[in-house]
């Protein structure tokens, strides 16, 4: 997440706040996909 934020700031020429916001959003989306995936794997098949 830190590398993503720094990369967006340096190469994308975004402000630090916007770069960190985007990096955190990507991180939260990744956690969401992982949670949904683990819930679907544990669900009983009918």
C-alpha cells in the first residue's frame, strides 16, 4: 500500500492525499474480495 501511494504520487503526479486515498481504497477493495471469496468457499452447496 505504501509503495502504491508513493508511486501514484511520484509517477502519476497526484497530490499526496489523493494518492493515499486511492491506495487505501484499493487495499479495502482487496480485503472485500478476499472476505467474499472466503465466505463463498465456506458456504454449503445445495
